[in-house]
């Protein structure tokens, strides 16, 4: 007899098999991108439910005191877990922020039934292992309209909108990014925090290693994070192309909006991989309150900016970046 807590649609699977599938999804979510590769999430699997918790021990207390980037990062992990469930033929049901008394419980995922596994599900799942933050210059070939539309379409169902920036607005965002970078660099506490998350990762399984940072500064219209160190990622001598910029936006500057933004970011980033598009977040503008508000004003004050993104076709002329390290699953997935 099927256990009472197994929905009828998945009755062919035992409770243990469902918990196993949830645990697998949580482990696969470890490949998700996160600010400074902090992986600030913790999963708890029990009784047919997968809970996503914020791990405040890995929050950037200086750069991200309210946990905006932490929550966006957890949203990318949530989307990765849902992709892994779809690839196992399971239809997930998600309740974001299910308990107001426990705000660090960001989502509860259950399985509502079986679902046919489509080729798109498999492609998305494969993309989770291949996706990288590629900080090299983009290719001189421009992205076409269809590709840009496909990225926006990938983000939209998750509750965040990808707004492409006109040239004028790129110039304005460049000024904001420069101001944000200057403000952060002037703060010794910020620099100390950055140092803790960059360079030789040792066995920590977190942080941004030198092999993922360009061997020489890459000039882009919008200044990107200055990690304060020269990396070893080969960049090549050929000049790169001109990137396209977009802002991931939504209706609320609160955890629900940030979590949705993370899911949208993951969805568009995995789609980007399939289309040969590189995605580099530029989060300094959002991290610094005064530039975040200025960006909101620039966008017309009707929307909240969650993340600025540099987009462009991946340059195939050089080898791309390696995978950054990850925490072992037993550090992020709790046993029941
Ligand atoms: C919310 C968020 C903000 C990020 N901000 C930046 C950024 O400002 N600059 C940057 O170079 N990378 C940024 N990244 C990329 C992370 O550094 C990257 O995901 C992490 O180091 C893991 O590497 P991977 O994406 O290659 O797996 C950000 C990622 C996320 C999810």
C-alpha cells in the first residue's frame, strides 16, 4: 500500500525513492552560481519535502548586509534543484518563503506528480554542469535579436524581467558601476571580505580562484568587479567585441523578489549556455545603496533592479574557464 504522504501521481515511487530524488536534486544544485562562490544555502530533506535555507555563515556581511545577493544566489540553487527534479521525471511544487516566523526558510519543495521527461529538460540539466562565469571579452560577433529574446523569455516565467539597456543607458550604468567600485574599494572592511573569498581556495570548496580571473584586465564599457588580483585565465591578444547589457528587474525589493530573480538568473544563464552566450553579473551597482537607487531612477522608478548582466557571444578562440570548486554535498545537504 502506498504511504499516505505520497501524492497519487507519484504512487509508483516509494517514499524513500522520492526523498532520494530530492536529495539528488539538492546535491546537483551545488553547481549553481553564487556571489563570490559563497554557496550560501543549506538543504534539508525529510518526509517528501526539500527545504531550502539561507546559510548566514556564508553571507557577505559587508558587501551584502541585508542578504539580497545571498537570496538571489539561493534562488539560482532552487532553480537548479527544480531542473534536476524535472530531469528525473518529477513535477515539483514550490512554496517560496513558507513560514514568516522563519525567514531563513526560503522555499519548500514537494513532488506533486510524475511528468514526462522532455529533451529540453535533459538539455537544461546537462547545462548545469557546463555553465561557467566567463569573464573573458565577448566575441566580436553580435548576439542576434532572437537570442536576446530567448534569454528574456527564459527569465520571465520566474517573476523577473530582463530589460536590455540602450547605449545611453549603458553609459549611465557604467558611471554608476565606476562609482560603486570606488566606494567599495575605499572600504577596508569590504576589501578584507573580498580577500577572504578570492585566491587559492585550498580545500574550502568556496570562493573565486585565480584560474577563473582574467590574466590581464578586460576593458568593458561597464566596469566589472575588481577582484584586486591578477588571475591566470588566458584572455588572448585579439580585441573582444562589444557586449550587450541588461538589468534583471522585478516588482519588489524583498526576499520574495530576490529569490525569484535568482531563479530567473539561473534559467536565463542555462539557456545562454545552450545559445553560446556568456553571462557575467555586475553586482556592485546593486550592492551599493546609492547606486542601486540611482539605477532604479534611471529605469523609471517603476521597477527594482536586482542584477546588471553583461551578455555576449562566447569567444570560441580560447579555452574557456574551468569549473570553480564547490562544497561537498554533505556540507550543504542535511540528512533527515
Ligand atoms: C548573485 C550573484 C552575483 C554575482 N556577482 C558577480 C560580480 O559582480 N562579478 C563577477 O565577476 N561575478 C559575479 N558572480 C559570479 C560568481 O562569482 C560565480 O557564480 C561564482 O564564482 C561561481 O563560479 P561559476 O559561475 O563559474 O560556477 C555573481 C553570481 C551571482 C549568483
